[in-house]
C-alpha cells in the first residue's frame, strides 16, 4: 500500500490524482490532502478519501474545515509548516506536488529532503531553485518523477540508464512540444484586448487559471524549458520547442543516430499521473486509448518568438543562470494575477516580466534564502510596475 500526500488536492492536478487513486483502492491510500481556500471541496474529498491529515491556508479556513468534518478523525492544520510536515512525515511514501506557484517550493523541497517519491507538477518550484532542488533529491535519495505531460513524455522516451550515464545515451536534443495555446493564430494586433476568459480557454487541456494564462503567453513553455534543463541536465541549446497544435505527441527525444522517440496519448493529465504513481509498473488511469485512425493530421512548426516574447524571456533567464529564473517566475506570477484581476492587459504580462528582468540585478542561487530574497524583490518590483500600468 502506497500512502500518498497530495499538496494542492483541490486543484486541477489534485482532482485528477484523486480520480486515479480512487480506481486502485487496494494499492494506494491517502495520507494527507491540502487546499488553500476551497475548503468545501476539501471537506468533500476528506469524506471520500478519509485522510489522516488535512491542511489549509489560514486559521479561519481550518476552523471552517473542522466544523465541516467534525465527525471524521482527520486532523486539521494550516500554514506552510503544516504543509512541510505532511510532505515529509514518515507516514507517507509518495508526495504529489501540485500547489501552484512559488507557494509550493517549501513543502516540495521538504518532501525531497525527506527522501520521498516526489511526483512533480509544481514546475515553479524547480524553476526557482533548480540546482538546490536537484542537489536535495540526490543527497537525500528522493525519487523525482515528472508529472508535467511534456517532461513525463521525455522521461518515458529516455533509456532507464539515462540518469546514471547521460552521455552514453546519445541524446542529441530534447524536443518539447507546445500546443501554442488559444492565441496561436489570433492577429497579433488584437492581443492587447484579450480577456481573462479568452486566455483561460485552452484548446486541448482543462487546467488551473494561472497555468492557462501561462499557456496563452507561452510562458508555460518557457518555464518548461527551464524545468527540462534541471530534470534532464540538458543545456539551453539542446532543448528545442516545437509547436504541435493537436497535443497528441507530448514531447520527443532525438538521438545522435537519427532516431526520434515520442510518447503519444490523449491530452489528459491522468496518464502522466498514473505513470508516475505506478512507475516502473503501469496502472489503468481512466483515460481512453488513443484512436490513431480517427485522428486529424498532426502538424509541427517552429515557434514565433515575436508573438510569444515570454518564451524568449525564459530562454534568456535560463542562459543568465543564478537567480534569474526565480526573478522571471516571480514577476510572471505577479503579472498573471494582475491580468486575472483585470488590472493590466494581456500584453502587459510580458512587459512587466521584461522590465523586472532588465531592472533587477540577479545573483547566485547559493541558498534557498537567496532564492526567496530574489523572489520577494522581484514581486515588489513587479508590483510597482503593475501599479504604474494599472493607473494609465
Ligand atoms: P490549480 O489552480 O487548479 O490548483 C492549485 C492548487 O494549489 C489548489 O489546490 C489550491 O488550493 C492550491 N494553492 C493555491 N495557492 C496556494 C498557496 N498560496 N498555498 C498553498 N496552496 C495553494 O492549479 P493546477 O492544478 O492547474 O496546477 C498545479 C501545478 O501543476 C502548477 O504548478 C502547474 O504549473 C502544474 N501543472 C498543471 C497542469 C494541469 O494540467 N493543470 C499540467 C502541468 C503542470 P485552493 O484551490 O483551495 O485555493
Ligand atoms: Mg506541460
């Protein structure tokens, strides 16, 4: 019996994870669930999965949850320390890291430091502190399995010995596929007027609002380039983004002998979640088998960096190194929230990120404290720029 903690259980990834777990009650038990503000949803999940512990974002949320599940034995707590506890407890084996944004860093790192099997959806944690996070995984013998569909596809397309002997594997390039999001073909001049509703309407995937906006700007792909760099030890010039609007191929690895290996599937996150949960075995995920004969043509083309400046900014941050990716990530989180709150326009997102990258100095990512200080500095700077834009 694997005992699973889900950080971010009420989110899109969290709900998909519980859907897979519910199909295998003999193999998996839920140790702990976390939410931030959606307390009613978490109460329903607690009733169904009977976790030993549940963690929410505030004292008020905890009081409300205690009321809602007073008849259950679930122990309720709140705050970052409690999240770190459920991620590192000796009562859990596997941690699904599915909190959105920088808020996921501390508990995800706590899971790695406790040597857990970490299923990583929270790409922002790795973008912020890639080297430190990967060092913690190695030092504490944690198992890190990618949930992001592209990285899970790459993981599946690499040989098992890749982690031990990357050079011997003969990898020429990592080909990261991207759908291009909802604005792949929209006239560039009209992007200024895009609304949050339009930006959140992804053609192929149903996801949380933040990652949906990131997909529309292609910052999501930019963060994924940085994520791939850390997960697979690949330099920026060995990672290529390929636009593939159908999202059937989830990414590829090209080898020195001319072979290209790909992983295909219907666009449903339950496939990578089931893969990582059961790895190296396979379990049923609830996702329908891919029917190749009814499929439209698969298209591929190069990304347009003018249309999607956030993609170029992310490559710049990766090449700059140190805390530059933390700067990029923090500025993006602030800008995306301001866009969702209708304080700034869609194209202002890349403007805010670019200005923060240009104006704020970055340093060495020598410690988590240094990364968090950079994150805080970037948030203040981005907030000032947003205030200026919101007034005009
Ligand atoms: P959602 O917005 O749907 O869910 C986010 C989860 O995190 C919710 O449970 C939310 O709680 C919780 N949360 C939000 N803010 C905080 C906070 N400050 N502290 C603690 N918990 C918080 O996001 P997704 O499920 O879409 O994405 C989760 C992560 O997975 C992201 O990093 C994303 O990039 C990544 N990912 C997602 C994919 C997808 O298909 N959705 C695909 C690949 C990667 P509450 O709901 O109670 O507020
Ligand atoms: Mg992805």
